[in-house]
C-alpha cells in the first residue's frame, strides 16, 4: 500500500489525455507509484507534460514537497507489459466501444492474478465490457470527473459480474484520494452522465430555438440553481464530441429523449469541440 491508507502502492493508467493525466495526478500526489501507458512516443511525451504540469500547479497551491518529489514516482511507457506489477490499472481511453474492449483486453492479459482492472467510462455498459474479459469479477467502474484535481466526485460503477468486496475496496480508494464515492449499478449513462447530458441537451435545444443565449442559459443555472458551471460551459470543458458520443449511446439505449440536437452535430462537424479546440458554445481563445 502507498503512504495513503487503503491505496494501492503501484497504480497504472492506460491513456494520458486530459482524463488519464488527471487520474495519474490524483494517485501520484497521494503517494502511489504511477505508470501511464500511451500509444506512441509522442503521446507519451505529451502525457508526461500534462501530469507534471498538474503536479506543479498542486505544489503552487500548497501541496507539500517539490514537483520532483512527486513526479519521481511517475513512469511513462508505451508497453502494456509494464502493467505486470500494478495492483490497480485504470483505463482512460476515448468512449469508443471497440477501443475500450481491445484496450481492456490488452491490459488484462498482462495483469497479475490479484490485480484490479477499472474503467473510467462515463456511459458505456460496464457489464457488457466485463463480459469481454477473462476475469470480469475483478473489473469495476471508477468514473472520475473533469477536471480531476478540482472534482471531489468519483462514481463507483458496479457491473453484474463485480464482486461485492471489490465495491468496498473501491470506496476505500476513493476516500483515500480525498474524494466522495457515489455507488451506482450499471445502467446507460450511470447517474451523473445521464442527468448531466439530459440538462445539457435541453440547453442546446434552447440555444437552437433562440430561447436565450448560451451565456444567459448558463447564468440561469448558476444563479438560479447554484450549479458551479452552466451546462453549456460544462459541455465545452468536457468536449462537444464527447458529449455527442454519449448522447448517441444514450439515444440508442434509452430512446429519443436523448437524441442529439442538430446544433451539437453541426458544431462537432465544424470542429467546434469546446475548450480543446478554442471554440464551442463559448470562445476559449
């Protein structure tokens, strides 16, 4: 175990994008040795930059020690075989079913018998993913929220095959990370994505219909309902392409009430993906 009670000493993260880097940061600053595996050398270098930048910002905000004290426990690789000594590996690749399955299978074949494999999926069927694995009982959902350093929530998602004792263990990990666990059964969109996307899609329809501007719709939710960020700005932060993918999946499983509005499809087609592209429902340049 790491210096933080209940956390695994050696943690792996598959994927070093915004979410993966955030997850790596969370475990690093709580004393774990963290391995991030990316697809190639360029992606690995970018992942290192993201994690090191996040750690440096935490130190600036009061995290004890120097950035080097924490990043000394960080290893970046392009080799799945390096996961062999990890006690927990969290998959954080894009929300594409075939990619999730192939990635999880690729990791699992290198894991030790007692290791736990987790997915950061925000909407895909955990039971369906588990069914593609050799050891589905050692598989669980750990849905972190963006941005990970600032978020205090992690959804612990239970697949049909997940053993009850693993849920208890996962809740302990979340607590040790200084965050709060919300435990949900496997269902399309779980709790957070289902509710968050429903609000965001209706906000998009309101913009599309000219009911109000994006700024005013968000202000209504921030000032009227005490949301820390409005649904459209949140969509920009998450990524319009990510929200579109989740909405399409929810439409296919829960029905037309989750049908993506045309304004979302048009923006994604134009490359207006939100903060990461510089423009979405707001200008981020």
